[in-house]
């Protein structure tokens, strides 16, 4: 998973995407291995969870007065997160395949 991401901040609150507690196993598989057609759906689901947890845990991101502005920022981060995760897996998958 990408390390430099707003989305990774969930881990600071002990909320881990990879545990399957926040999002379904189907989401995790699709986010990690899906095609370009599913990037938007995966990012949208991630945005919903991120904003829900920000509200639940009172996470302060100096959110702008306009909630849609913050949502747009999270949407961009979530989209980049999914794309970077997929790229990283493509890089390491050949290494994992050779190790088995």
C-alpha cells in the first residue's frame, strides 16, 4: 500500500484497510487487482469510509468551510492511493512469484 497518502492516516487511528474491517474483501481484491474501470468505484468507497471515520474519531484536517472541498481533496487522495497500490503490487508481484 502507498505509504505517503492521506488515506494511510487511518492507520494512525488503528484503522487498517487491509484488515477487512473497514471495507469488504471484494473491495480489497478489486482495489488491488481490478482494472481501470473500477478505480472510481474503489476510490468512492474509500472516500465514504475515510470521511465517516474522520467524523467518528473527530480527526482534524483543518477542513475548509466547504465540506465539498475537503471531499474533493480526499477523493483525489483515494484515487491516487488505489492507483499507487496497484502499481506497487505490479512491481512486487514478479518478485513474489519467483520466491515461491
